[in-house]
């Protein structure tokens, strides 16, 4: 199918983009990499009257180290995340996940902002941002606000983003040295969305887990943050019984739909298995284990 009729706008600055978003409200839609929005438009599941292409806004791109925070511009592509030396050194879960998102063609255009703003439970970055306790900077003509990734997702394609707002950057508290992290994703084939995936960050000191976060992709209406799963390993040596308890808690929190990727039972089991694998790998990467 072909998309409906729309007017195309290409602002050069954030201010121009915000003015267009303010002017068009729910009739306007931001176009970033287009790898989720354009297929939706072709299916007529999205029919914006005004398309606001943010690709000419240089200020939305780039990854920078602000000391206690790593800031990723919303227009930064997955390919840029994948090849970032800064992220490889300080937050390797992001390039690790980017390598598992779609294929090079999609990664060359698809953006971190689009992945986080889209609201599709199959997107990989939301769970990772939850595990990292990242926040999103949302700007409109009325000003700027920060919202935690953990509070942003409300349902399938429903987020806290208002019609007149632009996601301008993702802010990640710089992980302390020695934090172990891992993203484990099972999919039917290279380039596919997850059957289930788990993001884990954990800190160890003297053989005890002092902090942990676990988040899940594509086993609910949104990315999930099963607190009981993280609690199951905190304060333990992350031995086999603690890992089992965390995997059980992740499965208990999962509510996947049955689809081409598998039955509810299979996808729930895979949420547990990905949690298990991600914990084991994060532990092997953590200092102080
Ligand atoms: C074949 C294929 C396989 C894929 N596999 C995966 C996968 O395995 N994992 C995965 O995570 N994704 C996958 N994707 C989706 C891909 O990662 C998309 O690029 C991503 O979901 C959206 O990013 P985008 O930059 O393309 O955004 P767009 O498609 O341009 O936009 C997506 C939505 O976000 C909004 N938006 C975008 N940027 C902003 C912003 N800065 N502020 C406010 N709103 C904004 C748009 O208005 C739109 O509603 C796949 C896509 C394809 C085509």
C-alpha cells in the first residue's frame, strides 16, 4: 500500500521543529529514521497530515560524556551507537544491543530517539534504558522536561510524549566502573524483533550483589521492569538458586501475546531463559564478583 496524503516539512533547528509540532498538534508526526513510521503509514495505521523530518537538525546528533551522565542525541543512529568508542568503554550494553537491531540498512537510518519514542514493545532500547535508569529530555514550545524511561511507557504505542513534544536527548547516568551488563535476545532469524529479550545491569562487591536492574523486551504491552527479579539477586552471591529465582520472577511478570514468534508459554519461558543468560553474562563482566 502507499501512504495517505501528507505535507512534508524539513526544519533545520530544534526551535523550528517545535514550532511545527506546536502548530500541527495531533496532525503532525516526527519523522526520524522512518523505519517504524513509514511502514505504519504504508499500512495506513498512521496517517499524519504533516510529516516533520528532523534529519537536517545537526544539534540532535552525537554522543557526549558529561562526566556523571552520557548524553545521546535523539537523532543519533544505531550505526553510530554501534561504533561509539565512548559507549563501548562506558556503556557497552548499548552497542551490544544495537548490533542485534535489524540489519545494517535499518541501523544506518534508525535512530535512538525513534527507537525510544516509538512505543512498540518489540523495540530493544526501551528495556535497556529502563535497566540503565536513563531519562528522556522532552522539549516543546512551552519548555523542557525530563522523564525517566521507567515512567515513559504506558501501553502499546502509548507513551508520555505529548503531541507537541520532541524527544531531543537520552540521558544515561554513567555506569560506575565495574558494573556488569548484558543484553540477551532470542529471535527467529537475524534482523527480527525479539521473541523475548532481557537487559541486566549488576554491581558486585566482595562477592555480593549490591545493586541490580532487570528489564524485558517484547513480553508485555511495553518494556517491563520486574523489580522482584532484580530483588532476587540483590544481596546474594548470584548463585544458581538466586538466578533461578530471578528467572521465575521475570516469567511471572511476563504477559506476551501469542503470535508468529511463538505461544505465550514459549515466549514466557524465553523471558526466563534470557534473564538467566543475561545475569550470568553480566556477572562474568562485573568487577568484584
Ligand atoms: C526490517 C526491520 C527490522 C527491525 N528490527 C528491529 C529490532 O530487532 N529491534 C528494534 O528495536 N527495532 C527494530 N526495527 C525498528 C527500527 O529500529 C526503527 O528504526 C525504530 O523502531 C524507530 O526509529 P526511527 O528513527 O526509524 O523512527 P521513525 O520510524 O522515524 O519514528 C518512529 C516513531 O517515533 C516518533 N519519533 C521518532 N523520533 C522522535 C523524536 N526525536 N521525538 C519524538 N518522536 C519521535 C515518530 O513520530 C514515530 O511515531 C526494525 C525495523 C525494520 C524495518
